[in-house]
C-alpha cells in the first residue's frame, strides 16, 4: 500500500519535525522513514527537517507499505451501510440496533467489515457503540489519520451525545455523573465504574421529556 496524503497546514508556524511529531502525531519510526526517503514536501519542495512550515502551506506526505503494513479483514455487505458523512480520511455511518461495531474474532462480520466493503479498503474503528445501541459511529479510512482522531477523542474535541428512553423519572432537569470508568475485570470488553483505576469521565444527562403515567 502506498498512501499519499496532502493537507493544507491549519497550525501556526512551526518546524517540519514538530509538526509531524506533535500535531500530526506520526510515530517516531514512520517519521524516520519520511525523513530518510525524503517523502515530505512543503509546497512541492523537498525540505530540511528544521525547515519552517507556515499556516496555509501545502504538506505532501508519501507512506510506503513498510510504513503502515497492510491490514486485511473480511469484507462485509456494502449495501448495509448508511453513510452520514464522508471525506477522503473519515466516514461516519449509522449503526443499527443489534449489530456489533467490530467483531470479537478475526472472522466475525460486524459494522467495521460492512464499512470496509463500502469504502473498498480496510477501515479503522475510532470509537464503538454497544450492540443494543443505534447511532453514528466514526471510522478512519487510513492508519495515518487514526492517532489524530484518537487524540481528539481523548482531549474531548470530539463529543458524543446519546438519547435514551428510560423507566421512572429524573427529578432534576440536568444531572452530572463524574464516576471513573474502567474495564470489567471479569470481561475486558465491558466497562464499569472503577473509582480506583478507572479513567476520568464526565457525563451530563439532560431530561428532554417526561411522558404521562411514567
């Protein structure tokens, strides 16, 4: 797989090295390949690793097969995919209730496999929804963009909203939960409240409507 990526730099002036390392989050090994192979162009010109990159400059990156080894998964059914948004790097699709975001076994077919068939290439899960939950799921179309999306998710630059129909009544219009979330020690696929080892989480629940008789 040879991957060509071209972007217009949205960041303030910095060096090529710092841009690739701290902004584009390219792993050290792959940055080494880009430098030794001269696979980084700024406005069509080869550059020095300490060359300045200004906001608005055109950055061209070329990745070879050894940079990102080809990952293959079984292709699913492209007809089952309902895209909500798509560009050259990402795709957002609607996951129906009853379908897994990704399989637990290499041969298991799930939404990831259907999305990969739709895009004609292996895609990568950025976040997941439980099988019983329907809604928008974000996928990366290439391994280059995946760590950037993961960082945006960690830094809360990507936010998720859930709508739920529940029994009983919320006494207040808005409730905030700050319980730490960690892996279930009995099933690593599940998440549970873990005040000792869990990661910080902040969830705001807003009551939208109360039905009569609830």
